[in-house]
C-alpha cells in the first residue's frame, strides 16, 4: 500500500469536507498498520517457539 497517496487522498477529503470518507481512509490505514504489526510479532514468536530456552531468553534480553 502506498501510504503517501492514501494520506494525500485523506487530506483532500478533509479539505473538501468529506469527513466520512476521510474517517474511513484513516480507519483502513490504522487497520493495515495493526495487521502488519501483528503479523511481524507472530513471525517473531514462531521463530522463537522452536529455539532452546536459553537462546530464547538471550533474544528476549537483547530486545529489552
């Protein structure tokens, strides 16, 4: 998704008093960002699932 175009469209909607369209665009952007973040966390957890307990703790300590 090209966020620059989407944000430009949202700003244009706001300037044209198309608030419901701007709200929908904003909600879609946030949903996409949340989905991306959850997917990244899911992949991280999957990678750590099969590691030994010692190496998983080292990775958690490094991220803290």
